[in-house]
């Protein structure tokens, strides 16, 4: 039976969080002489002289309407990377605890582990199909394993993992299973958000950087049971999401139809690229994708990469990563950009 209290670090349990002025007074009107702000305003068209809502309640309520969640089940941060770092800081004792990663996967999980001095245990995905090896994962779990990170759809392979495998880990692991759904909007299957009701040790990461086209705002989301979210809110920086980001994100969330149109265009373009790339003699395999990119194995990936760079087209060289040997990761661009890529590849020999 999962018990969050057993894995929270003792110093975090005993931590008295910083209390900001806006935590103590939640009204929107008043004479604010408490936070040493500049009462005259700011030298911009919009007034940014006041500190933002530290808990981003208006934005959380709007997201809750879209996701079917209550605000107490939502954490907002400076990209998903902030939530990843805070999860380590909440449950992993430096130099003692460990986490399990399943490469090839998003590199920030390992970077955050190294920053926090947490042991990384790597259990590779299965070759070619890139699925979880649940037997080996369970073999690597011990009493100090606190987190298992699963990227679905996975970066850089683009595929989804089986729900039955994720479910088996959730049911048998007494730590947190973190499912990163950064690319879920492009997938043919639904998010695991409804499963939060059934699994108190499930944490889901999402972002507005991909399908929503707001990478420049750096707004990431973590969804979980209220006890987990309460811990993340306890240890985050007081004003971790600025006013401009909150305002712009609220505006964007009113344009769901436009975003859905973009998603359909990207999925259509992805299919076109999946069909076009195998015709090149130097392309060995285009892996199935549920994301907004394709993993493509080539006979000489580094040579193709250098050729594209020379033509002003930037893709990601993943050829040195476990199970991605000889592969480039290619983001799906606009129709015009994709046509330019195909035209340029025709010139390669």
C-alpha cells in the first residue's frame, strides 16, 4: 500500500515554508504596503509592479476545466523541469536514494538526478519496440528506490508504452511513478489523467510548450493527488510563475479550437513524412511515432546531419544514444518546412 509519508524526506516534512505577503491576503483590492513593491507602477504598458499570485489559482481553475481536475491536483512551474527537480528534492535523500530511468528517454531526468546527488539505475527499453522491461525494472527496485520516470509518448523514440505495464508498476511499487506526457496531444490514445483517481502514487507531467505552442513561456504542469501537490507547493519558490506567463497562458487556453487545428495539421504532416522518408536509399527505418517528431535510422546519420546543417536545416542527432544508434530525430514543421527538408534530402548523396 502506497504511503507518501514514508518516502517524503524528513527535512521536507518538518519544513516551515516561506510565507509570502500574497499568501496571507488573497483579495484583489486594497492598499498594498506589505511587499516592498514599487507602488507607482512599472515602465511597461502593463503594470507588473505587483507580485503574482503564488498559487496561480485563476490559471489552475481554467486548466482544471479543461483537464477535469481540481486546482489542488495541479502544480504549475517554470517548465516541467521545475516539477522534475522538485520531485527529487521532495523524496530523494542525496547520496542515499535512487531512481529508475528507462533509456532512451528525456535527458533532464538524469541531469536532475545528478544535480541532486541521487543514484540513477538505468533499465533500457526493449530494442526496436521501445517498451518497458518490467521484469528488469522490478529487479532494480530496492528499499531506497523513490521514483520511476516513464516518458509516454517517449522522447526521442516517439512511441507510447503499454498501459498494462505502467499499471503493474503503479500497483507493485511503493514510490512515485512519474509519467511524462509532454507529447500526449499528438497521440492516438488518451492521457492517464483519469487514472489519478485510482493511483495515489501516479504523477503526470504535461506542458504548454509543444501542442500549445508556448515554449517561450516555460509553463509546465504536474497532476497528482492533493498530498503530492501540497508537498510540491510547499518547497517551490514563492513566486515561481510570473504574471506575464499567467496572463498569456490564460488567454491561450481560450483558443482550444485553434490549437486542435494545429494538432490535426501536425499529425497529417507527420504521416506525410512517414511515407516520404523511406523512399531515400540512405534511410533504413522510420520508427512509428505518437509525437510531433520522427526518429529516423540512416546509413550515415552524422553525415546527413552535417549536410542538413550546411543547408540551414537543424535536426537532432541522437546517433550516440542507447538503442538510437544511427538515428536522427526530426521535428514535424510546417508543410513548407517539411517540403524544404525533403527537397534538401534529395540533393544528398
